[in-house]
C-alpha cells in the first residue's frame, strides 16, 4: 500500500501533465475563438455548461441525472451556479442561453440599441471619440468595463466593425464583433472534427483499466499517427502530396462501402429478426505541419 504523501504526489503529477496537455490543445482553439470574436467570458460559460452536462448525465445513480449537490462537488462550481446552468441547457436550436458577450460585442450591440447612442430612427449615431456626451468614450465606459476606450477603438477599426472619418467621428458598421469572416460550413466541420477526435481519445483513455495490452487494443478505437521532426522543406512538400493522394484513395473506398451499407430505415441484423436503431460510425484523417 502506497503512503498517502506519495499518492498525493502521483495524483498531482498526473493532473499537472493533463493540464499541460490541455494548454497545448487550447492554444489553437483560443486562436480560432479570438479570430471569431469570442473571448474568455463566453468560452468560460460554455466550459461550465459542458462540465455540468457531463457530470449530470454520466454520473447519475440508476439512470437518473446526478443531483445538484454532487454535480457541485465534482465540478467545483457552487450549487447556485449548477442550478442556473441546468436551467439554461442548450435549446433545440443549439444556442447556449445566458452567455456573456465579449466587450467588443457588448459595445457594438448597445451602440445599436441604447437610445443615448442612437438617433430618432434607432440607428447608431456617429460618435466623437471624446468631449461631450454622447461620445465613444462614454459608450465604452458604460458597457465594456475597464477596457480603455483607445484600445477598443483600435480593435474595432482593425476588425472592420467601425470606421473613423477625417473629422475623427466613429461610425459603427456592424452590431456584432467578428474579426474574420468564417463560413458556417467550416465552423460545423471544425466542431465535428474536434468533437469526434476528442470522443475517440476519451473512449480509449477509459480502457486503461483493461487487464492487458491485447485486450486494450482489441477494444480500442483506431487512432494512429506518423510524424517526423527533421524533414527538409522539399521532403515536407513531397510527404504532403503522397499523404493526400493515398488518403483520397482510402476515403473513396470507405465512402463506397458506406453508400452500399447505409440505410435510413430501422435496421435488422443479418442473424436476427429484431430491429435496431441505426448506429453512427466514421473514419477521419487530418494532416498537420508546424
């Protein structure tokens, strides 16, 4: 039996390794979110909701949802937060209610909605940066917390959400802050790919309790990599071309198999008369390069 002090160090080391790995994962995700105009507050709200949803759905007793107190213990959130989040679960349209908007979006949104900063027709006024109410500085101080008005102006101009006239007045071109235009199909593909890879990795991690490596391999889901760290640029280009060619051939074969076996109807196993719900399965490939 391990001494308690050693067990604590082992757990701390394991969790530190997980958190260090999470940081590596979060760097590209944070880069994508910032390009999309999503800041930490919105991200944190989504994370809280994910923790509450998993703790509620996966750790209940006898098939029932986990109670609020136990969810609070597991997630580290207060019972009040858990209750609020469970009341604001994702609706049927896939929208997360109760998300805090980022300061740039708050600023633009209220510029289009607050009567103090709109004309009689409800359109956003052209605002001087400062000097007399209403001004852009007044707008930022009212809705963007402690963000310096100058920094907000620079970012909104950079993103194309605001333009500045020769006279120094600022005009809002958008009611939302999106630094880079992103295609809806790309966003759906981004979420689909990351979610599926994470699901496979999480499933494989649950097999660590298997009795031996052979059992773990037989029960695990396919997840393989090949990579090198000392390639010349010409070799990288050649590898990319080869990987694309071979992958297209493999995916075409798999897609043809799916076309021949997929059905919208309820399925019947070959050796049984019992009907079963269609199952979801797929195969994904991606290329990476630094």
